[in-house]
C-alpha cells in the first residue's frame, strides 16, 4: 500500500454480556437455507438507524451500506451468510411423525436422538429411529440413511408442522471457559462480526455489508448481492472447520486445515476460490503490524461466499477470513472466544488501513 492509514485505537472488541446476548440470539435462532427470515430480522433490529441504506433483495439477502467520509472511497463488500444447515420436512406420516431430508452438508451418522426445533414457531421434536433393542446385528453395522429416520413431534404434531417447514438442532449457546459452544457457529460468528463492523465502520471505505442467503446450498445469495453492489473488493467472513484433533493412532496430526487458538484463518485457496494475493498480503501485513495472531487456512475442499463474489461482472478481487471451529455442521460446534475477537480485530484493522492503491500492487 502506497499510503497507510493509522488504525483507530478506539475499537476494542470484547465479548461481554451484551455481546453474548446478541450472539446467543443469532445462534439459537432458526435460519436453515431458504428460510433465513428470523436471522435477517435480528440483523435489521441491530442496525436500524445505523446504516445509511438497508434493504432486502428478491432472494432474501439483507444489503446494508455504511458510507465513508469521502465521495470516492474504496467499495468493499463483506459477505456473511445467514443460513445454516438443517432439515426440511417432506412428508407427514401421521401422528406427528415426519419424513425429512437434509439441507446442506450433514453427516447422517450423528442424527439419531438429536433434539430439533421445527418451523417458525420452534416446535420441539426429536430425530428418531428404531431402538438398538429392535435392530439386527447386520443393521447395527450400517449407518442409517436419512430416508429411514423421522422427526417426531409427538401427538398433535401433524397440526403444528407441514411439509416444507425447516428444522434445525435445538442446541443453545453455552460458554465453557474460553470456548463458545453452539449450533450454527457456521456462520453466525460471521454474521455477528459483520454487524459489529457496520456499527464500527472505518470512515475510509464504503462498507457494503451483505448478509446472504443459501450459502450452504451453493453460494446463491452472494452472487446476487455482488452483482447489485458491484464492489472493488470482496471479503467473505465465515467459520471454517478446524482439523486439530490428535490422530487416534497417536501419530502427530500434520494435516490440519486450521486449529483452535491459532487466530483468524486467512485463505489462500479453497474449493471455490483462489484468493487475490494482494488481499492476502494486506491481511497478513495488518496482522503482523497489529500483533494479531493469525493462520493460513490450508487449501482443501469447500468454499465460502467469495467463490461467488469473485466471478461477478468483470471479476472482483476477493479473499476469505474465518473463525476456526470444531464439529461444524453438527448439533454443537466449538470455537474459542479469543479466535472470534481476533478475527474481528483483524478485519477492522485491515479495513482501517485500506486505501485505493491496494489494487495497484503487482500480483
């Protein structure tokens, strides 16, 4: 960067009672792909009167603009997807028992016996299957396919839900010392961070905040949002799976993608995007200058909203930054409070150092 702006010293993210209440609202809410309205309303309530412009597009994205102080500021789109993996009811078998299918990437091996909430009224239910007493030795060797599982809402449940309703895990946010435990940390951590960035937006950029829909089923909302915003730079903020557990054979795990306590994960490549090297360098330089711990997210399958953003119009230089977390797409993920706060610190500090010359660098 030819000109470097001094990072404001007044923004010091914390995770106090007020912040935890907001994160709890986000993680506990229902927001399965294609039905993100509950999350969207939480964000609208938080940013009402703060944003310079805020509207919902035809696909359901919430598009928020916070303008900088100059007439011509870099236009930076930051996307955080509102949706989570979950389930859709597809058939009423009667007596409150519903056939369902998964929405997004979920491992069927960990579904039996999980408590769920169904529909916008959060009707309580459970994912059921035959008890072990009723299975044969051969059946016990096999993973039950989703087609053999049912969501049981109990007597009268057929009057409380219908095919097409979404369902998700009923897990509530817990704080276990330095650790956050909740469903949908992917990507309510990103949504939380983007809310905080809008509330504390640096004045040297036009912040184009896209709270996107349907990321878990194909990065759909981000494509539409990026076309609308037409930004100079795109950033996806997300949660990425940590692969930091020891190997069962006792050997050292050298195949990690990210690990807890390592700080924000900066992407160089994933299954959907090769990150713009200028933006990777900008983030790394900021982390070093601000003494923020960071790590590279090792190249692996999967992708973020950056995979859609960078291919819009004439192309948008893009990069992703994620909070590492364990047990993604399950009933309960885990992330460190410090990794969350350091991700927010890095994003804010990097934006405050950004100027129009960043894209003039040689790649």
